[in-house]
C-alpha cells in the first residue's frame, strides 16, 4: 500500500476504507454514514455547507443537524490529536485539513493530473499495486445524492487506473509483470482494442499460446457484442511466419536522459559494428519489434550488426509530456542516446525526418559516423518544399489529427495509413492504424507534424563528409521522390537507389525489399 509507511495519519480510500496511524491500523466508526462523511470531506478542496451535508446524508431524520454534529464528534475523536484539529467547522461549514492527513486518493489524483507519462516506473508500479475501486463496499443506497457522487468518483478513479495501466504497459517489465499489468488493463477496459491486442501479444511472448488463442476468442466476443471494430490482427490466428522464421534476438530496453531532462528509451540488439537508427515519427520499441512493417528490417540488420534504436521524445516509451519538440531537440536526442550507449564510432541510418536529424549529427560529429544511410528522407520540411498543394494537404491532415487521432475508431488514422502504405495487406493496415494510437498522443502527433514542417538542413548538405547512400521509393506519397533525389544531388559523393514502390517503407513481400537490403549491405561492407 502506498501510504502504509507514511508517518502520522494516513487514510486509504482506494479499495476498502482504512485509517492508519504511524502504519498501525485504527478502528473506524461502525456508522457507515460517518465513514462516508469522512471520505466525502477529505475529497473536497474547500469547506462544505452544513445544509449540503444534511441533505446528502440525513434528510430523513427529524434532526439532521444533530446527526451531523454526532458524526463530527466521532470524526474529531478519530483524527484530531489534541494539539492539531483536522476537523475544521463553524456554524455554517465543515471541512477537513488535509495538510495534516495523508490521503491515497489525493496522491493518485495528483499523479494523474501531472500525467503518468512523467512518473518514474517504480512509482507507477506502486500506484498500480495500490489502486483499487474508490470506497469499495461503502455504498449508501438510500442516500441518492451521496450515491450519485460515489458513482462519479468511482468512474474518475477507474479512468485514472486505465491511463496508469496503459502507460505502465509501455514501460520495461519482465514477462510476468507485463502480463499482470495488461491483464488489469483489459479487465478495466475490455472494449479497448489496444489493450486486447497487447494482452494477446504478451501471452504469446510468454509462451502461453493456448491461453493467447482463448483470450483472442473472448476479446472478439466482447468487442462484437458492443459493436466495436475488430482489427484483422485480432481476428486472425497467430502469424505463420512467427514459427517458420527465426525469432529476433532478445531486446533489452534501457533509458537515458536528454540534455533538457527528457527520458529517452533505447535498445541495443545483436552484435558487430553498431548501426544506429535515428528515431522517426511513429516509433514504439516494443510494438515495432514483431510488426509487419519493421520485423524484416530488424531481422536483416541484427543478423550482421548491433542495432541501436530509440523512441524520440513524444513517442513510444520515451517521455510524452515534453516542453520542447523541435529539430534541435531531436538532434540532441540522438546525441544523448549514442553517448549513453558509449558508441565511439558507428554507422547511422535515418528514415523519414530521421534523415535530416542524421545529416545534422553527421555534420557536427564527422569523426563518429562511419557511413550514412538516408531512406525516404528530405532536407526541407513540407512548409519549405513549395510543392503544389502540399501545404493545403498537410494542414488538412493536422485538422484530422486533432479530431480523430485518439479515437477507438481508426477511420481518421486510416488516412495516414493509406498514404504510408497504399499497397499493404489488411493485417499490416490494422497494425499501422493501431501503432498510430499507441505510439503518441493526439497533441504530440500534431506538434511533431508542425516541427517537421520547419526542418531545413539544406545549408549544411555540402558539409557532409561521410560516405552516404540515399534510398527512396519512386512513388512515395508521404515524402516526394524529388526530396530524396535532392539529398543525393547535394551531398558530395552520395549514391542514389530508386526503389520501385508506392509504400513509404518497403514491405517484406515487395520485389523492392531484397534490392534495398542488398544495396545497404553492400554499402556497409
């Protein structure tokens, strides 16, 4: 319990109501109304009028004010200590001084308002272990006003618990702890497709394939019964390739801190000369690991190299609540990760806006970058490219981001998916729709798009002094091919490889995939 070791008086409202003094349990009054009165007063941020309390608890007796005075006398004997009066009352109002009383609900509320993404993982685990339904078992069926308040409070606490478990499920946990967290998440919010999908994935990762299949069937029944759209990846059996292809090596996620204090998640997998992949938009270290978009890339690289990748600020497992989402901050994130990983020299892979970040880093640190690979990238953001109609399309996408990014219905995100992967299978489409929702918040999605709009590394392209390979899909609808070609033309000695594809990132089933990976392997060799 979070408050169990706190000195002084500590009141538990999450779960069964309890009061402790210096960690020793104190017997509460037998009167349910007196206990309910205590709970109500400690959750109010200001004194409450006596008339309100009488109406809430004692509108039936002949002397409601007398009943209130009796209950207050019991509370004074319970929580006042002679020197300090925690029950503060006058002729008109009643309140409780919560500066002299530690309340678990208040601590939980403060963490929720601050944002669980800003909390330390150890603290989130403690909250998850202690969190429970608000005032469990303390119902007053004949007190309608109190009961309506109680239902609203329980709903608010339930939402906090769901947010907490959703955040904690993205953190680094061992397999059993991860299963426990996502199991709680599903039990609280069974209609959340992201929770159901993650639960099935965690069960497979733990080797519980039979249980995973059973849980998938249960999830489909629940979602169908409520009319929720069911992703194809949830309907389908476990992908065949997971058994026919070798598993990816074990991934260990670590954390470091950028110069402004932002927590960054990164992983190092495989062995050999390090290849660092700069963060691109829509990364999630764990969600990407066995995805249809990334797994063939990850497998091909980790077979021959040590792959270091990270989630940029506002994405994935890294901090979401950040003040600075700018290009300079993105370059600093890359620098912070490679410094924390103690990489003296490495090859650098940039994808999408990660190309511009990689270019800036390579110019600033030419001795540390052996070779530079730029895939699907650009030197100038969409506000600066001056392509017909692009600004208008991008502004429309910002509106769609604000309106529909975080919704369970993937209709808004489907537009992004169609642009990124117009030739993807239905399973890949479902996965990418879900990636958008779990990888960042609607606010961050909009902020990141605006930050990408102003990127401009054109003045330093001629200063790149490392061998460079540029790859770009010929019909990329996200980043125009001309943007990639401009990189190859301006960077001294750069080689351009044109890939016959309409997808922003070539998929494993495309004819362009073996060409891309062979050219990259030859370049790195």
